[in-house]
C-alpha cells in the first residue's frame, strides 16, 4: 500500500485481475449451542480449509483470524448467537462464504451427535 494515497502499490510486470482484488464479506449468527468451541470449531476449520478461497473470520471484539486454523478460531471465544463476519478474497470467494455461512447457521453440536 502506498501510505499517502491509500492505494495498492503497482510493481512493474505485476498484473491483478479486478475479480482477484475484490473482497466479499458475510455476517452471520452462530447457531451452535456451544458457539465455536471444540467440535464445532473443528468441523468449521476443516470445512474452511477445503474452500477454494482463503477465508478469515472476526467478531466485533477480535480478529480477523484464518478460518482454517482451529487454534485461532478458539481465541475468538465465539458463543451461541454471536455475530461473526467472514471475509474471502479471489476466485471462489462467494461460494466459500456461502458454504461456511451455512455451516455457522447450523447447530453443529446436533450435527456431531447425529453422526
């Protein structure tokens, strides 16, 4: 970034598509009774690691952290009904956000008990 102008630096020979520069975001409420702790966090981080786009997650008080890192997820201390914001950039960003938002809107505690 060019600090004075607030714009990305351009390097000779470097090209970026407009699509690759766009960041998508989604805010959802966590439906798991235990929030993003233990098993729900493990299921979520596994799903995040399988997405085509790199995804971060944050709360109003903490983050952003890599959604694929269970240890970083646990540092957010997300409880039931907390709002979190997911952000993804690049190819497959919208699809990644759709999949992960749907997962967070599911009670993963129940999902795990049924399997």
